[in-house]
């Protein structure tokens, strides 16, 4: 069982930056692929970014490419999402996820609110 705890999100102006972190419990963190999803009000949950267990592969949604960077520190059981050039449409609840592969996720965090003001 893996438990995921996202850092507090926040309110940021358009064009600003924010870094989310997610701390995972359990000794097997380094064996899981990790990722981030988000859900905006009135919209379906959508994929944002993913990283392989070793950190050697990453994947991004088109909306995140060039602006967001996912990384991980296995020694700290933590995954990060650096978000730059934020836009109002990035406003959403962001969820940290863990799974056996970069496309299948078994564990979800509770989510953290990110609000980007125009």
C-alpha cells in the first residue's frame, strides 16, 4: 500500500510559477512510476505528466509541454511538478498518482488546489 500526500497548492498570478511536491509512504517508492493528474471545475480529470520509476523517462500532456517539469527524488520518496508560465486554464485540483507503469495508476493522493488568477 502506498500513501501519497501532496504539498499545499496555492494562488498564483498568470505567468507565475509554482512547485508541487508529493511525499510517498512505503519502502518501495522507487519501484513505482509516478504522475500528476488534474481536474478543473466542471471538467473530467486529465493527465498532466508522468515519470518512470528510475526517472529516465517522462511524458507530458500537450498542455504541459514546455511549461511543466516532473522529477523525482527516490531517496526522499518524493515526486515534484514544477509549473512555470502558469495560465488561468491551469486552475484545477492536482493529484499525485503512483502505479506499476506510466499509464496505469493504483494509488491517488487527495489532491491539492492550484488557482491561477488572470
